[in-house]
């Protein structure tokens, strides 16, 4: 028996759930492509996320290193921006990707996120992070957000380190097995329909879709709850506590 045996657990996705992922995307495009204030950044970002998930699924999970990872990262920019009449060479896409990575470490948590995590912990919830991506890259974001100040390191689950990628239900089962949790007592909060809603619900978790961008569902799966802000999340998880 390990030390973590709370009645309930709440795990968060990282990108665009704990911080605004649109900001580094917009800054990268402005820096490399000189896109102006009228460019439709949010719709373009949606398509980037779509192609990122699609290309990852085609490869059997997010690549964590080497040529395959770099090719996926540049291809997603080419495919997404082509829909907005921006045709990128491989070299241009790589330059945008490089800036995008750099800007991802200049981030802050969404308003209310840190407070919610600490309130959950104070009420006895086990709180952690489940995220897709290469271990070093995702840990750099975790450190940029100072998450290690209040979440123990053993509660960060990164697909590239575990060897299982969302939406594979086995990643969520790995977490419940490690901490001897029942899926019905676990809550997962994430913005991605494909990775978060589909993945966690298939593992029997309670899913809160953090749909702060107002996008449409992609399948017949249904989250247990919809939230558009951390005010919504706090009200649902803690109510009057």
C-alpha cells in the first residue's frame, strides 16, 4: 500500500488547460511570419491542434525524439496554415516551430488554476498532471509554471516517459493502478476532445471538458461536465466547500 490513498483524485491536462497555449502560437506566427492583429489566430490554433493529434495518432502516439518528431511538428504547421492561405516551406515551418517551442516557456497559469489545485489538495484530493509529449519538453513547461512547488514529482505523468500516449486508456489505467484508485473516483480535466474526453472516459474516469474556446464535440462521447473557466471548475468540483 502506498502513501496516496485518498477517496478522490483530480488530474489535469497541461497544454491549454493549465495555461493558455494560444499565446505562444500567436507570438511565434507574429515573430516569424509577421502576421497582423487581424489574423484569425484562434481558428488557426484549433487546426494546429487538430493536425497535431491526427499526425500523432497516425504514428501510433506522440513521437518523443528524432526525425519523426520534428517532421510531425513542422507538418502540422504547414497543414494548418495552408487552410488560411499561408503556404510554408519546410524551412519556414521549422522556424515557426522553433519560435513556438521557445515561447512555450514564457507562460503563466490560467487565473484561478493554482488556487483550485491548492483548494483540492486542502480537501484531501490527490492532484496531478497527465500530459502528452516528450519528457524534457513537458517538464520544462511544468517548471516554467512552478508546478513542482505544490505538486509532488511522482504525480506528473508524461506520455513520452510512461510509454503510453493519450487517448490510450492504458495511460489512465496506469495512474489508477499506481495509486490504487477506482476510476469512478477519478476526475480528469482537459481541453482536447480526442485526447482528454475520449481517452479518460474510455478508462471510466469522470471527465470535465475544459472547453474554454467553445469548440464543437468531435464524436458521440460525452463528458460528465462542461467547464468554460476555472470559476466553473471550482464550482463543480468543490461547490460550497
